[in-house]
């Protein structure tokens, strides 16, 4: 199973703002929100990429407003998965400007 994680910091944004944006960023990136955990600032998503099942999540730091987006799949390698967390961060950046 391959997995890719990318962390980015969103200066001047609270963890609550980043968490709320993360819920929409997953949808804007073309995936579905499967579950949220507000206290943990965690958003879990699912969907397909290149016809293969993908699981993803965004974890928001309560300390510095950073977010770690990750994607994993049993059918795709790390190179194929890398665009997914990048796209989530692009969508987060759009929502947080």
C-alpha cells in the first residue's frame, strides 16, 4: 500500500478556519468527505483517481494552523498519488485567501 503526505502552513489562519476549509477542499478536489472529527481537526475522504480507489485525509494542527494532507491506495504507487495532496493544498489555499 502506497501513501503520500504533504504538510503546509497557512499563516494567519486559525486551526478552525483551516479545518472548515479542509472539508470543502476535499470536495473541490473531486473527492467525497467520508467522516469528520472536529475535536481532532481531522477530515477523512474517499474517491477514485485514475480509476482506482483512494483514501485521503487532512489533519489540521491546533498549534500552528498547518495542515497535513495525505492519500493512500492499495492500487496506486507514490508517484501516482502525489498529485492528490497537492490538489487538496491548492484548494485549501484558494479557500483561505
